[in-house]
C-alpha cells in the first residue's frame, strides 16, 4: 500500500490558500485618517485628457468611472502626473456642464496623491 501523505498535504495547503485568497476583497474601502477622523475615500488614477477639446486632468476611478474635477489644479498644484494613483473624496455637482463633456463633474473635498 502506497502512502500519499505529500500529495494530501499539498492538496490541503492549496485548498487553504485558495480559500483565503477568494475571501480577499480587492475593492475594499480605503480609510484615511486626518486630524484623528477616519473617512472612506475612493481610489483611481490621474488621466491627462488635454488632447480632447476643452478637457484637462480627469480621474479614472478603480471601478472605471471617469470624474471631471473642477478644483484639481488648485488642490494638486505641480504634482499632476499622468497615471499617478490618487485617493479622493468628492461631491458630485449635478446640473453643471463643462466644455469637456466627459465624466461626472465633481468638486474634490479630499485629495491624496501617492
């Protein structure tokens, strides 16, 4: 009778690893602490859309949504680099149109550039 101990141990290990990796939430909320206050932020990347008429910098969220921030230049200054990761909090500006005509128009209330 052959012993299958190494195979059984490998299967148990693989099952355990798969179980824990399946439980890992890749889209979990990012919590930022500022002045001893915790709040949720969304993550995304800076996108330079200056090649489009009337567009400048936009933010592409990890969920694929595009945001057109009205105050990004004022908040980020010279730290704007295409593809750079950001964590943001924002208010949607309903009924506001821009010449860019792309993405939701938002006003940033928090910006952290990685």
